C-alpha cells in the first residue's frame, strides 16, 4: 500500500541519517550546476535530478518504514510490474482489468497477478482501488479546504 495521500508533497527524514547527507550533497551539486551554465551542465542537471528522485524515495521509505511497503519501489522499477503501475498511475480513470494490464506487460494474466501480489503485497485491482481512494481523499480534502477558506471558517 502507498503512504498517505500527501506523500508526494513532503519528505520526512532525520538530519542525522545517512540518506539525508546524500540528499544534501546531491542538492548542493544540483544548485551549483543550475547556477553555472558550463558545457554539459544541462545533462548533469538531468542526471542529478534522477539521482535526487531516487534518494528522496529512499529517504521517504526509510523514514516511514512501519507505514510504507518498501517493495513498492522495487516494483516500480520491475520491467513488467513497473509498466502496469505506471499505467495505473497515469490513467487512473481507465477501466483496467488484469487482462489489460498483463497484456501491456507482455505476460500471462496468472503470471502477472502472482508477480504483482508478490512485489506489491496486494492484488492489481486491490492496489488500483486503494490508489483511487487515496487520490479521491486528496481531492476531497482540497475541496473542503477551499470551501472552508471561501466561507472564512
């Protein structure tokens, strides 16, 4: 299961943890490259951004070890299951079935379903339902916040 619906907006990491030092070093290098327009800096910025993304995921997973399924990160980078996860996240409102997802991954339905459950910890459609509910909760929370602000409550 994914962390709370707001996980993409916040990164919680203790300052004394090893991944925090790596994050700080990468962010310093990234800021330096962005401030300096030396030859190849665009490419370096792209690579550092990729590294920063993975480091942020690691830091988040380590800081929320009791809440977050650490296997989910591995699943996102799996050549088969990662394809299905990306599809579900990109087209949340699509009428996904195990057959459609397995077909997109190029494996059988049974192999897909088994591998997905092993890597993610729940069935493909169970994961999709959870993800949709988390997104809906976020949208509802935003709508309520806007309403309360509009009505000055």
